[in-house]
C-alpha cells in the first residue's frame, strides 16, 4: 500500500501548499496566460509550446515540457487538474513532492516522445499539435493502480471499479486508439506512453529505492554463483568422487572410507553445507546428498 513504510518516503519540512496543489495552480496560471495572450495580444502560446513535429524538424525540444502545461479548454484543464489532485496526492504522500513532480514531467516526456513517433509514422492519422497534462497524469494512474490494485475508483466519476481494472482498461483504450487512430482529439499514444512509464517505474523497483542497475547487478551475481557451482560440480566429477553409472542404474558414489571423521567433515561436508547456505538444498547433486547421508550415519554411530 502507498501508506506502508516499505515504500520510500521523502519527508519535507515546512507548512504550506502541497506540491500537488502548486502543480494544479501552475496549470491554471498558464491557462490564464494563454487566454490573455490570445485575447489581448493576438498571440497563441500553443503555436510555440504545443507538442508538434517541430521538436525534431526544427529542434524545438522545449515543447516536450511546455505542452504538458497547456490546455485546449477549461473543461480539458478541469478534468486533468482533477486527476492530478486525485492521484498526485497519495503519490506525493508516499514518495515526496519533488519525486511526484519528476514523475509527472518524465511521464509526460515519455508520452510525448511516443506521440511524436506514431505521428511521424502515420502523419494523416494523428493530430499535429498536442497539449495537456494527461500523459503525466497517466503515469500517476499507473503507479497508483499498481501499488493499490484493490482500491476502489469511480470510473467516469460514477461506477466504482478496482484500481487494477482501471489500469488495464486505460491501457486497452490507449493501445487500441493508438493502433486504430480516431478523430476524438485525444492523444492516445501520449496516454499509452505515460501508462507504460508508470508501469515500468514500479516494475523496475524504483518505488522501493531499487533501480534497473540494481536488478542487473543482482542477475549478474546469480549468474556468477551458478557458474561457480557448475565448476565445483565438474571439478568433483573429474576427481573421481562421482563414478560413471552403468546403463539403467543410479550414479555410484565413491566412499571416502580412509579419511578420519574430522578430515571427512572438513573436506567433504563443510563445502556442501556452505553450498546449501548459498544456493539452497535443492542445488545439491546426488553425490553430495550421499555424502551428507554418510556424515549423518557417522554422527549416529558416535
């Protein structure tokens, strides 16, 4: 759960407005500036700030950020702001305001890049300009639904559904209308990019302070341990401890009868116990299991 201590939480001192509320206020201020500039100056901020092919044609890379603050109408702003308030607050409470804002910006960036990619591939099927905070909002939604899958959310503000259903439903809608372009004016590819980024952020373990590098390092260590175990088994087989079995019979195990009990425990049993501690008892070979059985019998005879 988002409120559990298992998840990293960034404590921020001080009183005042939360980062989520300040983000919503910033969206409102930019919308007001849009309206004022167009009404009194005849200037459209969307001409320069909306996401378009000029990002890669003319190098207007700032559009990958500015488009997230612009909106096409008050209704557009209202519902995006409502979504940011609903999902941004628990994410801020769990991970801190700065991380919440970073997730929104990066989620919007990933969504914007995916929108540009599909627009370049199918120029006649997608809008040439994209504005809105919804790509980053979809990242919030994905993170919340992955961490609180059983939470109840009002679909269309009416029907209560489990959060996991809302996540899969949102991914399905965004994917369908990315593959089958519609004329509804919604940047479905940007939504899909935001959802996938939120899913990846949780899947990679970033919500627990882990990262992709940690996962790769862990996989590398497991591979090295497996290789070390294989070399150990091969070395023991070559030294004659495991005899070649005859057809249809189990492997015969050479008995180190000439060793003293102390030598037997030190040379034969201790390495096996270390292997169990490292890789688990399921990693033992038939020969190693037989050695443990011999050790048990020696101890029982004392």
